[in-house]
C-alpha cells in the first residue's frame, strides 16, 4: 500500500528529497490513534523528508474533545513562510479555507510548496468553493501556484489513492479500473456519461472488495496534461441516506 501510494505520487511529481515543513489540518496522531486519518497523515508526510509537522486538530483537556487550534495554525503559517524550507499543507479544504478567509491571511510560502487537500466539504456544503476558485484563492493568499494545489479522493474500501494532476483532474491509476454504470440495470456507460461509480482494485484480497459498486455518481473523461489514464469526476452521492465517516466528524469541529 505504501509503495503503491509512493509510485502514484512520484508519477505526479509530488515526491522529493526536500526537508519540508508540514501543516496538517488533521488529528494529532499521538492522541487520535484509533482514527483512520492518522494512517493517511503518516502516509502523506512520507513523500519527502520532514522538518516540522504541525497537527492542527488537537486534544483539548478542558473540553474533553478535539478542537482546531486556530492561533496555532496562524503561528505555523507565519513561521513556515519565514523559512526557506518548502511547506506542505494537508487536510480538509474547508478548514484551510475558513482560517485563511476569516483571519485575512496574506503570505508568500517558499518555493516548491504544496497544498494537498482531501475529504471534501462534508458538513460545509453551503460554503463549498468550486475547485478552480479554491485553487485561485490559495494562489493569491499563500503564493502557492495552482498547479501545486492537489485534491485527493479515496475510499477505505477501495484502497487506491486518486490525486489531482497539475490541471486539477483525478487520473485513474493503473492499479485500479473504474467503470461507470447505469443505476438502472447496471449497464456500463460510455466515457462522458454520468452513472454509479464501480471501482476495481488490483491488490485487496483480504476481504471481498476487489470490486466495489459505490453509491456515488461520477463520470470518466480525459486530460491532456501528459499523464496516462482516464480522468474521474466525482459528482456526488446517489443515495438518500447520510453516511458518516472520519471526514464528516472532523468537519463538525468548525460548526
Ligand atoms: Zn491531467
């Protein structure tokens, strides 16, 4: 799994030997040992050498709960902007967007800095900013080029990370196959048409999820950035029932 994630990120030009400062809008893994996001954070900070790693969602003894340390985030942003090391900002896009907007942050991050978001805008649907607007906003406020702003998509049951290319499209890695199926009759639909996303994974054999029909709508497309593979656009939930997961729990911290 780790090697696979490395290969995918290397093909996207996201691995490097630089010593990087990390700002993670995620749970402090020293406390949140039982949450799925801790593994993801470890993985996402493993593509470079590390200088400092700042985890923004910390355990608050007084509240007896996790909370987003906003003053700590602002401090980390200023501290990292004043150093030469590249910066990588990881986590839920809503957290980053709100902090930068609410506190009117204007900084210039060092060369080769990146933003790697994931988990979507669950719980903040009304405030969701379209991807191209989010990329432009972060480029103006943090000086991180749009091509270095990458969103990720993954499902724990599928086990393959999907990451934006420089143009902001999710290419289907060669470790996976994706089919779009009609919700009526499950017929495979041609590229460009919207239907239920059917994932196939090349390596999960420990439990029966090699083939996973999701309750999400999506469509396949193409991209001319030079990378191979069709692109996958996730359109949204097809079901009527609410699903809960780590990402949803974390987004509640800002409500
Ligand atoms: Zn592309």
